[in-house]
């Protein structure tokens, strides 16, 4: 699938998370010190909306029960074998684009 626009980079300042939905699937877009990461937006614990979570030191924190994931790798902080899928992300003309399967 080609890159798909999911939002405006001006709406995602450093330290913030944005929720995006494409074709019925949720994604969490994280801005870590100006670098963007796109992760699966559904927490594997019990389905929490990760795009509504918070960022702390490059970790995405689930809003439901505070499981934490490394934005760069998608890995859970307690169990690194538990990984969120991650997707290529780029900025073009102020738009955030993600490449999803
Ligand atoms: S649903 Fe994410 S930590 Fe429980």
C-alpha cells in the first residue's frame, strides 16, 4: 500500500502522541524529540487505545493500565518479545504519511 496521509505534523509537537485510523485499524504516531514513529495503535494487553496514551523518555504508555512500549522498536518494557508492529513514517509538505500493509 502506498503511503497514506494520517494527519498534520503541526498537530503533533515533540512529546505528543496522535491517534490515527486507516481502513478500520488504529495507529499510534509518536513524536520523540522531532522524530516520528508509527506503531500499532491497539495495546496487546486488553486492547487499550495507544494513540490516546502518553510519551515519557521515548516510551509510549498505554492509557488503560500503563504498559510501556519503546517507540523506536515497539518492544514492551517488561517483555521485549512482546512487540507492537511498527510502520514507515515520513513527512511531506507538512503532512504525516504512514506506509501500512
Ligand atoms: S490495555 Fe494497554 S496496558 Fe492494559
